[in-house]
C-alpha cells in the first residue's frame, strides 16, 4: 500500500485538502478526514479538510484564472487536456489500484474507470476544434445571423464515491476545453483518489505555465457543498449523488438563477422477452447487478421477465449468483468486492424486509459475510409481484428484483412506472418488440439499450436520465453545451436599418 501511495504522491498525512492557484493550502484550524479501506477497515491516510477561508481563496483564484484561460484559443486548451489524459495514462495502473483500495470495486473495474478518464480527455481534445455554432439566414437584406458559444466561468463539480475519477473527468475535460475553470468537491469517502488526480493536474498545469484551471476542495457537504451551490460566482453546478440531495442542490442553484447538471438516482430495468438469447441476458444481468457491488447509478435493479421464460431465467440467475466470487477486490478471481460502508448493508437488509412484507420471496443471498469483512454481503435476488411498491425505490446495493409479465405493453408500463429514468435495456431478437421499446411510447429513460445491459455506457454518447434522475447530460455527444453560454449574433452590413417582421417605425 505504501508503495502505491508513494507513486501517486500521497502521504499518510496529507498537508492539505484543497489546491489553489499554485499550492496546496492548509489552514491551522483544518480538521482531519480519515480514508479507510472498505475491504479491511484499515486506515489508509488522512487529509486536512478545507475551511471557509481556504474555500474563499480557491474560488477567487479560480475566477481570476478563468479570465485568462477563456482567452486561450480552444484548440490550445485542448492541448492541455490532451496532456492531462496522457499523464493519467502513464499512471493508469496505480490510479486503478487506488480506486480499488479506497472505494472497493474490483481491480479490472478500477482500471476500467481510469481508462474512461483517459478516453474522455482524448474525446475532449478533438472536441476543442468542434465547438460549433449555427449560421442562420436573416429575413433582412444584407444581414448575417449566427450563433457562437462562450465559456461560462468557474464551475462546481460535486462527485460521488462510486466513480471517484471518471465522473470528475467527464466534467473537467469537457469544461476545460470549453474555457471554464473547475472547482471539484469529491466524496468524503474517497478523498485520496481526488488528491492523486490533483497531483497529476498540477504537473500538467505547471508544464504549460498555467495555474488555477483544475482546483480541489475536500470538505463536508455542510460547509463546502453548501458554499458551492449557493455561490453566485459559480454559474454551473454538476452534481452526482442521491435524488434527495440533488433536489436540495437544484433548489439552491435555481434560486440564484444558476445552472445544474444533475445525475441522480437510477432504478434500472432489463426486459427479457420470450425470444431473448438467455445466455446474453444472463451475462448482462450478472454484470449489471453485481458489478461494483450494486453501487452504480446504472446498476441493474429490476428484471422484467416474460412468464414463458421466467422459471428458466430465475433458476439460471440463482445458479450464477452461487458462483460469484466475493472477497478481496485486488484478487483477480474476485467478481464482487465490499460495499462502501457497513451502513449500506443495513439499508439492503431493510429493503429486503420491506420487499418480503410487500409479497416478495427471497430466492438467494442478502446475508452479511462477516468472515470476509464487515462491509461484505451476498448479492440478493428476490421474486416480486408486479404490483409491488418497494421495487420503485432505489437501494444502492446488490439487490435484484425479478418480476413477470405477459405482454410487451405490460412490460413497458411496469418498466416506466418508477420515479427514476436513467438506464434501460431489452433482450429480444424481435424487431417489432425492439422498436416498440425504443419508440416514443417505449422506455422513458435517458439511455435505452438492446441486447446489452444497463451498465457500461460509452463516453461518446451523452450520459444522463429523466424524471428523478435529474435530466442532466454529461460526457459525449453535445453535452459540452451545458458548460457554455449561447450567444446569437446579427450583423448588418448594409447602409439601411430595416426592422424584423417588416415593422415600420416613425413613419418610414
């Protein structure tokens, strides 16, 4: 562990939890935050938290840096992000191992997350030459109309524990090429991942003679999070987390006429139609439901099975779950590591109890595994009645509900009858059923897949969902527009002053 931390310039007691214009900042009154290994419960390292005073200093410096950063041509900003991606690429293995150490996802997933950060930097580099506006035809002679996009300012990025590097990169890489500076508040559960990334960003900024573009603020939500969402100097807040906290963020930012990108809860379902290739569906369900120990916003939480194949699929899932290797996420044989805290196991147990009271039947799992560690639990499968209310709630743990249906219309109705709307999938080889699922009256989610699962979105597409998922979009496609402001321009190159709509003013 010590050699891993040394590679990433992380000390057992880190001098500061926020990075300003050119240095790590430590206030004399800073409290210490301890990062624990969820696999063993052991202390990894401590970080001094940001105070109100250090918050103010960092925001002021980020604002000052924005005034010069926005003047740098976008392709030049892209070169900085390209070098950021390359610097992360050089340290992919230790960064991935740090995610596994501090967050608990298995090693291949930790490395995959770092690759996602690299990929989005590559994407953003190309994007820096493609921040297109439109040209429109004016109704007035000898006039030209077009639109252009300008940077917003310092943006706040508040990330969750489950993707401690990738979600930052979605926002930071795109926002940086857009001309914004970044104020990052990571989850208190994974501060060392943020410190490691900030060290890399510091080196890249120094190589380019820059400062204040990428900034870090580690501290409690009650102090740093609340300061960010209520700060009128921060025109955009990108928040990833629970729906309940997201509602608070949305209300606070809207009150000051700021913008939000909200990536909130997911209660994702896979419809398995009667003609589905069950071997494909089984693998997708297993990865989607058990991957990251059920702690993804895109985790598969509901399976809607056609009644004709329900007994077979249920039996196959139970057999597959029996073979899931649970244990040390650094072990290559492990498929599921720990949950982030022991409290999450209690949340899962409470959900199982409510589901049983709601007519559910526990088919497999759900029991804590204290012999492995206090944060370990067996993934659970429950058979539920179609009319269950419990299945409409998201439990951030490896708890999978199985529900039967008879017609595709019934399946889509059950699929959409939840407050969340992030990711969805269907397994079928029937083109009519497939197109029904993807149609206007089909899935109401931001992501809809066919013959692949709900997890594992590619960075090239816009990521986000509807309803209580928040409606935000990050990563690919034209999600970059959220980090910029649109301006419509009209140029009159004639010697006259005609008005729009043919209006004649003052007897003309």
